[in-house]
C-alpha cells in the first residue's frame, strides 16, 4: 500500500525502503563526528570531566598525526 502511494507521487527522489534495507543503508552511510567541547564542559568544575576531556583531546590529536 505504501509503495503504491509513493508511485502515484511520481517523484524520482522518493522511495520506500523496507526496515531491513533502511538499517543497512544507515550502517553504510553513518559516520562519526568527534567534538571535544572543551569550552562548554570544562566549566563544570568536575575533575573527572576535565580528565576525560584531556584524554579525548590527546587521542584526537594523536589520530590526526597518524593520518
């Protein structure tokens, strides 16, 4: 029923993906975004947050040098 409705739209950019195909598309197209967010989180005063940010920043910096 959904597919018939979409066909009637006559829109070349609209298509129906069954749930399994949609999940597969998500797996193939998802990326990762890394954002340290130091300016926001470091103001919490929590030493564990500050240490986590320091470790994350170092890891990101090291990864950039490898590429």
